[in-house]
C-alpha cells in the first residue's frame, strides 16, 4: 500500500514538472532590458549679437570739433562784453550832467546826514545859487580860491543859518559866496516825499580862470 502511494505521488510530481516545462516553452521569458547609456553633453551658451567695433579714426575729428567750439566762444563773448561795457561807460559819461562851474572851476555840494535821492532838486539849487554868484574880483585873483558856505533849507524852500564854513583867504571872494546863497532865498520847496523838515547843505565855491 505504501509502495502504491509512493508511485502515485511520484507520478503526480512528474506531471507537475512536465506541465511547468510546457508552460515555460509556450511563454518564453521576457527579454532582459537593455541598459541605455547617456553621453555627457556640455551646455554651450548661444552666441549673442556681435558688439559693434569702435572706429578710433572716426572719433578723433568729433573731439577736435567739440574742443574747438568752447575755446572760440568765450573769447567772442568777452570781447563783446568789453565792447558793450566800453560803449556803456562812454554813453554814461556823455549823459552825466557836468557840475555848474564858475569861471571853469568845479562847484560841489554835500548834504548833512540825510538820504536825499532827488538829484533834480540838487541840480536846481546849484543852478540858482551859481547864477547869483558874481565875484567882483578878477579871474586871475579868483584862480585856485575855494570857499564853503553852510546853510539849511526848510520844507518851503526858505534858507536859514547861513555861515561861512571854509574860508578861501580872500575876503571879497568869501563875502560874495555868502551873498550868492542869500540872494537865492527862497529856493524851490523840498520834495513832498522827503521825510525831514530841513536839509543841511555844504556848498563849495571854486574860482578859476
């Protein structure tokens, strides 16, 4: 009995082995996968646009032109400025009124501590006083003489406090200088915009040929 069972088991095992062989023959084993080989590749940057080449020969004339212009212009401007300044000075000299003179001498007046921006008024009183200055001495005797007379003008133009401030050394010349101021009384009224009620004046009389 045991031998019979052993034969049966052996037969079953053989059948199983034969079945496996048949199955493996029908479904062959899959082909082994091939290994893919990769070659290292270097990344190269895409070449950009070629940079424009600078031509030195073309730049040199431009630099020469730009350097020449600023050198020439300041000279022309300075010459024109000097010419205009000279013309302006000549014009100012022509337009500046000459001071009233006596026998060719210059006569000046100074104001006593007052800001008096009215040149037309000063010109008027100069003309009036010098018109009344009539020295009785000769021009030869009057040459080089200078006398200073001080006086005050009130708002209405009236003269007061007349005195000989600087003597010339010639009695008749000094006396006539004082009389010229007194003869001019009253002078034109002070300008309405002038804030002070009185104006002190130092008037200089100069004699010459």
